[in-house]
């Protein structure tokens, strides 16, 4: 009969085998079929009830970690050595884990001596160096992408951010209602969860310590008192903020509304400031607008209108273009995407963004505001597009606004890197129509 220690070893061995099997399927799904990693896992877990919550968390964490480290793993392992088992072992060691099933380690090109040296290192880069190769953060990115960043510092910032899981940010739908905010705080406190509010953007908050939560268990979430929205996304939405005229019916167009995060944010802004007006949501993906309508109804925001078609010929006080993009600012959440993006796809994205911006600009009233944002950190998608647009449209000019992250005045543009707020990367520009 096995002793307690032997039983634990057997369990870890079985868990390792299961995880390696899922990783092998995930590698095929991502790199051959171009599936998103989270979609692959969601489909797997839905169709396999044998996976409990702990299994899902353990497997998900391990797989996301492999894809976050994949640039390093490509350089540490020869192509023929990149089995799912070896990828898991190397990634686990880079993460600082010290317990690897012995039977697996024997088949690994690493060797026990080197394993013991690496397992004792506390710092990630110290562990990386122990492998015997001089690697820097940027080695975790595809080389062709490095010139796409506005600076070497930006590339390093994004590469460094891949080492950790991104936090989940939330936004208050009714920041001016102290009773509703207190209700949220109390409900989280009952579950021993401490919330951290952003020092400048007072309606943004996150969980203090990384902890898995089931939001549908929270009455305040089901009642629409707060929304899931990354801090960087909230900064794009805040680009429309500023003066409002309570004497007239204010109109805002969100012309790439998607699931409605920024639509709700703008509707909340109008509600909080007592501004008579509406946010008009449009997106080429009709199914996404259904989600926008559902979320607005849940929050009780009655100043949202869903458009059946693009409002060509109509004018609005403010227009928001949250353009479809490469998603390079969100690689911590979708680390596999950096290896799937191609130069041809990026070229098409940049061209499409400029076309969308051109069409949206026609909807801005004289004296109105045009806000352009992406969840990208690439120069061409951001400042490159803005410079091209302004050269063709002298009737628009950049307008300074306060950064939601610092309170400091910007030049009319704001580039957000992950380290700026422990969030996704993003870009926002605010322009005024002056003629």
C-alpha cells in the first residue's frame, strides 16, 4: 500500500499527464486552427463535466503560463524538444515552482543538476539566466514586431507585463451614489475580499489580492451597479468627458460599440452629470449590440439607443471610435495572439482603422469632439493614424485633456502601457472640430 508521500506523487503525476494532454491539444488548436486560447479552454471545460473548479483553475493557469513564456521557451528548447511535457516543465521552473514529477524530469533535456540550480532562484530573470542563455524581456516577443512599438521602452514594458496575470478591473456605474458604492463594498467584504480604488480615477477599482470570484453571486453585479472594464478601456471612454451643456440635448455616438462597455460608461457619465442626452450605439457586429442593450437595461440606464445602421449624414456632439485593432495591448489576457498576428494582417488593420476614423469624423458637429482609441500599443495604429488623419483634416485639432491615470494634462493623446496602471495597454486621442 502506498505511503502518503507516494500518493501525493501519484496525484501530481496524474495531474501533470492530464495538463500535458490538454496543452498538446491547445497548441494544435491555437497554432494550426487559430483558436483563441480562452475559447478553446471554455469549450473543453463545458464539454467535460469531470473538470471541477480546482481542475479548471490549475489547467488554465498552467496553459496560460506556457503561452505567456512561449517566446523564451522557443529559445530554450530545440524544435524537436518542444513536447507538451517539456514546455510545461520549463514554464513551471520559470514560474518558480519546485515540484516536478521525477519521472517527467528524467525524460527532460534539462537534467537534475540544472533543475536544482534553477529551482532555488527567486528572481525570474535569475532563473532564466541559469538555463545558460543570455535572454532579455524582448526575446519573449516575435522579432518582427519589435519595430512596431513606439520605443524600446514600450516593447520592454509589454514583454515584462507578460510575466504576470493581468488583474480584473471594474467600474462603478453610479460613482456619485455613495449608498450604492457602500453596498458593493459590503458585499465584497462579506466574502473577505478587499477592494482597491484607483487614486485618480475614482470610479475604477479592482480586487486587492488575486482571487477567483464568481460575479454572478454578487447581487450588486447582477443589479448593474458595477461593470467589468479594464482600466485602460475606461481611459479611452473617459476621453469624451469634459464640458457638457445641460441646456441642450447632448448626443454621443459610439460607432464601434462592441459589447457596450464604453457605451455604458458614457451613459453613466451623462446620468451622473444630470445631462439631458443619449448615447447612440452602433457596431457592424449586430450580435454585440444585443449585449449592449442587455447591460444597459440591467443597469437601469435609459439614455442608450441602439442604431440599426450607421447614422450617415447625422451629426453628434461627440463621437467615439474604439477601433478594431491588433490587440497588442491585451497580450497578457491573450498571450497566444502575439504569435498569430502577421504583417499582412497588421497592414489591413491600420488601413481599416483610418477608414473607420474618416467615416466617423463626418458625424461630428462643428465644435464637436472626436475621440479615437485602440487597445494597441503599436505606433502605426495610434499616433501614426492620428498624424495621417490630421494632415488630411485641418478642420480637426488635438485638444488637451487630463489623464485619468495621473490627473496631469496631456497634449491631446495618451499612450497607456501595462506598467502605467497594472492594466492593459491602450491609446486615446481627443480632437476638436474647429471648422
